[in-house]
């Protein structure tokens, strides 16, 4: 019998964890501001505005997940189900299928984002690059195989790779939002 041990709480109470959460929410705020400042007088602008709103929702969701550690709850649910329904011995197959599903969802999200941004200015494309970097980070975390966990836990210049990958993507989107707002203000 497996016990479901997850409970809502602070998932990463470290300074880097809190900084990442703050960056997610600050970036979500600025994405929302950019979306509100885009003049929706043409189809390209409406598509770009929707894309910035999607980024807002994505960053809010990722910020919430970062501290509530919802992926651990999902893992626990899977483990409990595997024991309960008798397929725990075959869990690797399910894990591979899950990683494949996450990969497909990330790929489709990246394609949808690129389609929404196809006629957008360079600043908005930078946001797409940052978001795709974060989607890749999500995929890496979903895979969570031992050798991948070892890699993202290693340090470069005192910083762990997972901080570099996750916060780097967030900072690219934050920079893109600032750049896009500057361009909008210059036109107005």
C-alpha cells in the first residue's frame, strides 16, 4: 500500500526558489501590460496581443506550480494509481508515455506560440525564444531521469544549471516585454 504524502505548501523555500517565483509573477505582470498596450487595429496586432495574454497565464501558472510543487502531487497520484491498479512493475512504460505526452504538449505550445507571433516585431520574438526555453526546461524536469537530474544540479560559476535554464528563460521574456513596451511607447 502506498500513501499519498504530498500536501500543498512551499515547494522550494530557497532564495533561488523564491526569486524564480517572483520573476514568474513580475514577468506575468509585464506580459499583461504589453498585451494591454498593443493597439488592436489589425489581425497581426490582435494575434500578438492574444499571445502576450497567453504568456501572462502561462507565467502565472508556472509561478504557482513552482511553489506548490504540483508536479510532485502528480507523481504521487501516479504512484498511488500504479500500486492500486497493479501496474507498478510496468511504471517505466507509463513514465515514458508521460514524458512523450509532455514533449508533444510542449512542441504544440511552441508551434502555437510561433504562429501567434509570426508577424510580430523582434521584441516579441525574443519573448517566444524565452518561453520556448522554459518549455524545454519543463520537458527536462518532466523527464527527470537520474542523469538529467545530475546535470541540472551541477554548477557553473556558482549557479546551478536548473537556475540558469529556468531563470534565463524567464529573464528573456521579461527583457522582451520591456523592449516591446519601449517600442510601443516610441510609436505612441
